[in-house]
């Protein structure tokens, strides 16, 4: 069960967020704010208390709070963004994390790690090696997980931005998978829901207590998740998608 979530309001600088899809255009700020409101409302309807942080115009991608920390049952790991324009965002999350956690740990240079590369499955954490998370960062996280009686393992990523760009664990042994992750041996044990190539963005869903949040505009994914027995809440993230952001990156849940 998640009791809490932390989000950060996007700033106007969101239009300058890192993107690999400039053809989608720049985010419309007014719409992004409305979508953020709806996202917060969706989290609340799942029964979590939402802490809303102020905008931070210095960092265009700072609404993607998932990347700057990893929140586990026993400790929070303050991450170390691999993207240079995001370096420093992690310092801005420490104060609020301290309100919820006594045990804080820190990824140290030369390690880099972004929370979007970390997928929690019970007490085990899959860590993607991406352009943002390096082996040193992943190994630091594994060492700390082991210190607290948990475990971690590494998954190599070749195409996706983050591990959770193409994977989502919906609990109850169900894993949403797409693209390069479909045939990975470590995921064989899960009941997999395959995401169609043309709906690839929608692999980034989140299970929050009794519901699965699914991005708007991906009917096949929505139907598959419903058919697997989950209750679904649809949330529009079109403006965040323009800067490679999805449902999971917009919050920390714990
Ligand atoms: C970035 O490239 O860092 C942002 N524009 C998007 C971050 C998305 N985060 C995530 O998938 N966890």
C-alpha cells in the first residue's frame, strides 16, 4: 500500500525539458497544469496523501520527481541524475524526503542513477543501465539495498530512455512489457501483458493501491489491463509526453 506521494508543479521552463521527440512540439503550459491537477486528483482518489512541491524554474525537468529519489520501505536513496541539465534537482528533494524518512542514503559520484531506471518488485529492485544510470550508480544502490535486507539486479538497456519507459510492475505478478524488454530472461516468471508497438508510450503505467493509472489515448493497453482484472483510471499526460515524461516520472510513491 502506498500512503504518500510527492509531486512537483511544472514551471514554465517545462517547454525546455529534454526531449527525444521534438516533432511532438513544445508542451502547452496551461494544459500541462490542468493535466497535473488531474494527476494529483487521480492519486488522491487512490487513497494517497499528496505533497505538492513548488515549481522550480531553474530545472525544466524538475516535475519528474521520480528520477531524483528511490523510495523503499526502509530507506530513501537520493539519486544522482545522469543528465547534466538535471544535476542539482536531487538536492531540492532532500528536505521533503527527510519529513518521511529517517534513513537517507546518497548515490555518490562517479555513480549516476535516475529513479526512472529502478523498478520495485516486492523487496527486489531491477535497475536499468541506461544513458542516465551507470554501473557504478546501480552497484551503489544494490549495496545499500543489501544492507537493509533487500536486493537488486541489473538490466542492460539499449534503446529506452529509462527502464520504466518500457516496463511497469502492476503487482500480483503482472508485468507490462514492451520492445526490448519482452524477451529478457529475468522477466520470464511474470505474467506479462504485452504492449503493442504503436502504444509503446503506455507501458509507463502505475499501480497505486487498488487502481492502475493508464495514460489517455491508448485503448488497447487500457483494455488489456482491464481484462487482467485491474481497475483503471485514465490520466492525460500528452504535454509531458512531449518531453519524454510519463505517469510514473511525475511522482514519488511510498
Ligand atoms: C528527461 O529526459 O529527463 C525528462 N525530459 C523526462 C524524464 C522522464 N522520467 C522518467 O521516465 N522517469
